[in-house]
């Protein structure tokens, strides 16, 4: 399992509610969380099979931005 982190523009509970169906239905995502209290609105994704580009595409299809900050 790997952890990917992204700087996003998912900044409120309404945004989280909007993206939830997109991230939750993605088969490769085991768990995810958005820290809306962080100024960079950090999305953390636990996955076994997806890479950062895959997750970024899911976020962008939902209408949000994601910049990979994983090391």
C-alpha cells in the first residue's frame, strides 16, 4: 500500500461531498481524506494500484485541482 498526497482546492464540506462519489467509486483507492484545515487542503490517498496521475485525473474529472506533493 502506498500513500499519495496532493495539494488541492477542495476547501469545504460541500467540496468534500461533491468529490466523495468520485473517490469512493474508484476501485484502486482504499481510503482517502482531505485536510480542509490545512492551508494547502491536503488530499491523502491510500492505494495499492493507482499512481499519482491516476488520482489526479479522478480529482480533475470531479471539477477540482490536485498537485502531487508525495515524495
